[in-house]
């Protein structure tokens, strides 16, 4: 193999690998910023987060000792919510389905998935939107439904009886 072939091969390798490396680097930087923001909110409220997750526009953190949930949407620290699960009596998954037809086959598709948290007086304390077809990142609704189920299960276990 001569030098020209080798240099062209290395150049092509760099041209195709640079965008991938750049995307991975940016994604990791965004994840670290979100994690840092959640930890900052937690420390302001004297919490230590056991579980942190991000789903596109939504980031959640949970402190199982103090039974508190941090909800951060779009990375907006000013609108972050800290919910005390001692004030929550019910958590449920809310789904909005839209019926459509594909030929002669009736098909339901999810257009909105959220966790609704209700207080002791059955008033709605918060809605944590995992998926909305119109507003947020267009990821698979079934994936977001599984994530909502996972958080529903975690919060159900930690509700004060």
C-alpha cells in the first residue's frame, strides 16, 4: 500500500468519524449539564438523589430518604418542581389515545403519556409529561410508556401510606 492510498483512507476515516464523535461529545456534555442541574436543585433543598434520569425534554431526580421528587423540564431551573411524596396520595399513568384507520383495520395510537400526581384532597399536584406527539421530541411512544411505568412503580412504592 502506498502513501497516497493510506493518506486518502485516513482522511476519509476522519471525515466520517468526526461527526459521530462530535455528536457523542455533545450528548455527553448535555447529560452532564442536566445531571449537574439536578444535583444543584437537590443540594438547595438538602436532598441526595438516588435516581436520576433524562428523557429528551424531561429530567427527573428522586431522593428515597426524604421521599422527594425533582421535576426539571427543558433544563429550566426557574421552573423546576420539588414534590414531597408525603403530600401525594395517588400516582397514575394518563394516556390519550387517538383512533385511526389503516385500510379496514382500526388502530389506536398514543398521542400523550403523563404521570399524574394527586394530593390528599384529590387535587392535581403535578403532571409529568413523558410523551406528547405535538410538543416534544418525537420518540417512540411505547418507549416513553415503559419509562412512565418504571417511574410510576418507583413512586407507588414510595408513597406515604
